[in-house]
C-alpha cells in the first residue's frame, strides 16, 4: 500500500500537494494500517487487524481524539504541576500518542515505551516519525519483561495500554504483575491502565479488585453506558499508594466532549461487587470485543 506521509508533486507547475494516502504493513500482530483523518491533514488512526489502536495528530500532539486517551491525558496533566518533567513508563506503544502528548506538554520528560511488536514499532516510526528531541526511548520487549527490567522507584507514572488481538494478555492482569508496577513507581507515583470489557463486566470488576489489592487508593473513569453494562467499551483505572486528585479528575472527565463518570470510595466498592483479586495462576485475557464493535 502507499506510504502514509504527505507528499508533494508537480501539477502543471502549480505545485499542489496531493491528499494523504493510507499506509499498511504486515507486522507481528497482524495487519497494521494508518488511515488519514479527513479533517486534519497530519492526523492518523492506527488500526491493527481492523481494530482502532491509536489516533495521533503530528501537527498538534496535544490533541487526543479517542475518549480513553483523553482520560489518560488528564492523568498525565494531573500527575505533577503543569510543565514539570515526568519519568513515564508506557506499557504498549501503538502510535506513541501519549508519549508524544507528554513530550509536548511536559518538555524534558524522560519516557520509556515498551512494545513487543518490532514490526509495528518500525512501521510507526517510519510513517509517523518521533521528534528526536522528545526523549522517548522505545524498547522491543514483552510488557511484563520490560517492567521487570525497570529499576525500583524509577517512574512517576506507569501507563498500561497493551492489547494483542484486541485483548489484554492474561499475564498483564494479575496481582503479581500489579505488584511489580508498584515496585517501579516512586513513592506517590501513579498507575493508570486502559481496561476494556462489556456486560456483565466480570473482567473489569476483577481488574479493579486486583489493582486495589496492591494499591490503597483507586478510582475508575468510563462512559456511563459502559459502567451500567449496556455496551462494550474502555475504562481507565487509576491507582496510587497515596492520595489522588479525585475531585479535579472527576471535573475534567465530566467536562469531556464525551462526558464520563468517575467512581471512587464507597461507590467503587459497590461497583466492584465483591470481586476477588486475580493471581497469575487464574488470570485470563480481557474479553474479545463483540462482532461489529469497530464497524
């Protein structure tokens, strides 16, 4: 398929630019495609076997198109005073949308992206190059192996957004995995993870219980229809060993173009409904999206 970057061509001497064209390539995880945004000439959606993975706008990396990525953007914004550099560990690469966002909003941040799919990394870096000044290091490794190789207390923020075939692998959902996340966080650091589920929300409730078995403080942000079990979708689970700015996080989530709801405290207890933490021995991948979810 055609390369995804814009290209200039001669047109009767007028030098007009042709429209951006889709790009596609077989990678380890399937067919990776970059589809141009019809409204923004330097914006792209990354698909993997037809499932949307990321949206990135090279002209404005602070623009987050997917609702769950905006919720994670709020986490990045609130993790420290505005402009202060962060140390961020990204588990899952995609199009490096949130790493680009962090670099744009918090210059001089040090970021490590762990992505298992070497072909996907090469494809995205070729078609949507990273700014060499962004201090984003990308490592090819399984997310759990990359986490294990990270020093104790290194990160201010760990962001989890790992999917294989539209499902989060089982070994990234357990109490042992979550305990290793806490190990690499500095005191007061935060863990935020994108979780997908649909009715009856058994997986989401178990993920909450698992994270709360390791971290004393947590809250959950999602579309109300997802929380009511009416449809399949994304939820962002945020956890810390100290206080979280729940009121401000709630205000930002409620003011989103697609408003969400935040559950915490007693309401989160009620939502979790007595679900038990999940160890490695009984961990399962997240459920597959229903047919036609991405149509």
